[in-house]
C-alpha cells in the first residue's frame, strides 16, 4: 500500500483507488491534481483533501448539504466533461457525485465556498472545483452568523 508524507497528518497509507483526480487541477493550484480524502472520526463530518504532490497543501471541506440542505448544484458542460458525465446531465448529489464546500477559517469567522464546490464523480473519483457564477451562491457563505454578530 502506498504512503504519503503530510505536514498535518504525518505519514498516511492509502489505497490508490481512493485518490481524487482533478484533471485540470484546482483554481490557483493547477499543478496539484491528486488529493487524498482524509476523515478523522473526532472532526466528522469535516473531510480534509490532502495533496499528494505537496505535503503542506490540505483543504478543509464539509459536505455541501451540511452547509445548505437545499443546495442546488449546477455544473457547466466543461466541468461535466472533466467528470466524465455527458453534456447537459446534472448529476445528483449523493447518488452520482460527492459535493464539498471548501472552508476558509479566519478570525472574522468561518466561511464556506458555495459558489465553487468541489465535485467528485463517485464512480471514477474524477473531480473539479465547479465554479458556477450564475448560481447566486457566495464564495464566502458565513457558517456561524450568530457568532459573527456577537464578536
């Protein structure tokens, strides 16, 4: 079983078929294409996406429905192609794709990117960050608005 060294988790053993493959990389990280999903029972449902190419690169994510139970996924044709779905077929969250909101943790509050979720085809683990500018969602959706008011 292969292993990878990480900054946050130490050495991790993993099954090669569990790797999420981003054919086009991620915006801002185009050269980073292979990520290992890492989940810790103490922090569930948080899912970490650990880069296999860069030990210090790790994204913190939540399943999109944890953030917004009524989330409506819209994927552009180019991203559908990268995921290996037919054009104009909007896959179903949970049945066909895993949909994750990337978190930004700051002193001003934790936000989730609903504008551009990470979408993973559950059959082949091809993945994209599906930017949908006309969706009406924000890239800085405040997770705990009541805490922000209290600050």
